[in-house]
C-alpha cells in the first residue's frame, strides 16, 4: 500500500488518468450488461401503442426499415425522431389498434419470408 501511495504522489496526473479510464470502462461494462440482460428477456414482446417501430423490430429480430415498408409506416426521418405507434395512429386519424394490427401482420409476413429463405 505504501508503494502505491508513493507512486500516486510521484505521478498524480497519471494516477488520475488511470482511475478515470477505470471508471469509464466500468460504466460501459455496466451499460453493456444492462442492455444485454434487457434484450435477452424481451424477445417477441406483444406490440403496444407506446412502442416505436425500431423497438418492435428489435424485439422480433427484424430490420426496422423492412418493418416500416411492410407495414406502410413512415420512417423516422419524416419527423426527425422515431414515432410511437400511437403517434402514427393519431397522425393518420385511425385507432391505435388498427396500426398495431398492420404491424403484427407485417411481422407475420416478414417472419414467414425469413422461414422460407
């Protein structure tokens, strides 16, 4: 321990940089762990109005652009941000259940295409 403190006093900038690098590494390792555990438990989640197309596509293991095209939904560039299905339904003036049904039908078609390939 004394040796560590002597080294710290001799090179405080290097020691601080090392501790900062350790902190950043721990942050990203924790973040990776959280995302990995989250997505490992959220496969094929039933579609709900609060979800964006990207969330649905990731949950079902599909390409978000392919899901947009198959369901006839606008890509995120239209408004500059990903839109929840409820927002898309409101913009169209239809019930959310109708948009959800379109997305579920598109998921079924895309999954059937994947199975034949």
